[in-house]
């Protein structure tokens, strides 16, 4: 798998997408940044880190033969891969917070943003859900950010945590990035060869707050419910007065000591 190190970049996802449009990237091409100054998170949020303290990369994926309606399968595959890599160092308290954030107890250690090129016109779709379900899914770029050695975070990231804070040890982000790429490659091949069943089961078993009561926010309404599952198409299943399913971006998590997160 081609692995390119970049000194300073605005966003590894932006760089990977530009390389795809220029015909300079292929399946498995990985772009790692020592410093990312305008990193992107879910729903337009930013992802900022200190230089050489984080694992910041984007992996180019040819999703064939997956269809656009199966986008959650790739999202879950990447999330499971990140969990398996991270939990090797951080232990059993690691979890996947729906849809694809990386948590350790109630603290955020990383996140994933998948951006897609769909159709024949090179259009880019930025979320995990698309209204163009009949269009062809050409490429996916999986952007992954994980806190490795950072110990001081901005005030608005009060619930952030790094592997160094968990383990008391420092690590080489580049070496960890290459290790993570191998896990993603293994699980993607498993997904394409053997189907979604095993990946889906793993995703559910690693799910943050599964079968626990959580506080959620939809619009101005804050309510409590039990996280029951995530559907095979990626909707969070919550039991309160009734059982409801929520798509990406419909609700926010209300986590003590942290900002609300979608």
C-alpha cells in the first residue's frame, strides 16, 4: 500500500481527494500528515492537533462491489479497524461511539470522516448518507485522526484523551499509522470476501453505551433512552417511551463534561 508522509497540510482528506481527481492515487494509497491545520470532523466540525502528536491520515478505498446504499458497511469496517488497533494499546475500555468516533470510557480519542466520490461527474458527497442511491460509488476516502502523544488539549475539547495519557508511554505516530493501515486492509478484504455479518457483529459488540441509558438531544428536546443497537444501514436504535431509529446528524449525544456531539 503506497504510504506518503506530508509535513504540513490543510486536510489529508482534501489532499487525497485532489490526488484522486488528478489520477495520482489508487486503492490503498495513504496520506499521513505530521501536521494538519484545517482538519475536518463530522458535520463541519474541525479536528486540530499539535504537530507530531497524532495519527492523522487518509486512506483511499475503491469500494467496489459495495453499492451506495451499503455505505454503512464501509463505515463500520473502518470503525472496527480503528477500534481493534486502538484497543491493543488502550485496552477493554475502548469503544466505538455511533456512528464512528473512538472513545475510551467517556473521553474521545479519535474520529473518522469518510468522504466519497460518486457518479461519473466527480461529485463529492461529504456525509455517510446519500440521496443518490442509484449513482455509482467510485471512491471513498477514509480520514482517521487519533490522539497519540498529546497531553494538553484546548478548553473546548475537555473530554479528549490520548494513548499517552492512557498508557503513560509515547509512541511514533508514523509507525502506528502503518500498523493501522494493515488492520484496515485486512478488515476491508474480509468485508468484500465474506460479507458484512462478522464486521457488523463486531461493531455492535464494541458499541459505546450499548444497553445503557444515555442522554440525547434532538433539536431542542433532550431525552433519555437505552441504546439498543445500530441497524444494518447505520441508524441508532434507542428505546425510551417508544423505540426510535435515528440517522446520522439527527441527534446529539449529551456527555457529562463534554460538548454535545452528533
